[in-house]
């Protein structure tokens, strides 16, 4: 039997599920860029993990926009390099983005963040996604560039339920490959089944060169006993509370290193 650090054991004890860890509607869980640090002109694959507990289906848009005086600094570059739109399949959508070569004038050599936006919407809720798809097919317009530059403004006019907007940062640098940041790795030991209302400990091993302080847990039913669980000596112990109702529950664990690297785990537990 493994001996766990005292603080990890204490973190596993809680008074019950935290409502902030319950995902009961469409939500962007995380976006993972591979690689998370790139050279100007290089491409990266951004995998967006989306929870869809109501099984409505969802479409996702992913785009880069670095704030500038008149919109996005990327405006004028090839739209397909900085914007992707598509359907979520099996909880994931992957966007291929290319960093503008002009970033070389700023990222030399230390990494600087390149903001990336992620929008997930239930069918028919976001006309902006239609505008993005039209722009990809027919060319960007001034309206398109305005939408890309001002998501926090127009998202306020969209429905609260069925729409999820998130953001992350790609890191751009001219560092040598061996010096660039990489994503953490995560191994999760989670039970496949649970009794209704049961409390379960889920062990998460995180391997990363950076000092990641905690791992976050989310679930589509029940909930975790805290919004974050400390990582000590590469190990976190998350306490999950199964719902009283039987059925399949999606579980998520997310760890970020603060400099662009992200690890996300998705699993399921059958409550019976």
C-alpha cells in the first residue's frame, strides 16, 4: 500500500462536493496545444476538450488574437492560419494554428504569450460561428476582424446556457528545441464504477519540469471536494463524490504549468 504525504491525505478530506466542480451544461474544459511553445512560422495543434452533459452537440471556433490598437495584431494574415471552426466529436475538437512569422521581431529568444480564444456553442445559438465559417470560405471582412477582436463584448449578448467562452496562451519563442516548454504528463488512477453517493479517492500523478501547484477536478454529476488539489512530490489525491442517481458520469482532471503547458485527463465512472 502506497504511503501518501500527510498534506495530500488532508486535502482528500472535505465536507462534500463543491458545486463549482459540477459541469451540468456545455463547457470548455481545457485547450491543450501540442507543442505549447513554438517558433514564429511554426504550427501547433490545439485540442479543445468540451463537456456536453445534455448531449446537445456543439460547434467550436478557435482563433488567435493579440490585442492591438485597431483589433488583432494578426489581422491581414491568412485567416485559415489563425482561425478554425468545426464540430465536437467524442468530446474533442482539434484546430491547427500557425504563428505569424512576424512574431520573430518580438519573441527573441524568451517566450511571450500569444492569446488564443475558444468558443463552444450548442447548435443554432451563435451566429458568430456562421460568420467565421463564411469568412473562411470567402475571405475575412471588417466585421469578421471585429468579431475576432472583441469576444468578451458580444458574448454577453449570447445565452448563458449552451455557450462557453475560454482563453489560453500559446508561447512563442526562438529558443532551441531542447529549451522549449513541453506539456505536463498525467496518469490518473480512477475507479470505473461507484455506488450512489460513494466518496472515492482519485490519485493523479503529474510529471513536469515546472512547479505545478495543483490539479483541478470536474465532473458531469456529483462533484469534487474542492476546486483544486495540491500536487506534492508529483502526486495529488482528489476526492470525488458520486451522485445519488445511477448512470455514467464524465470525469476530468486538468493541470496547467502557468507558461502555456496543459495536461487534461478524461474518464468515465458508472454509478450503479
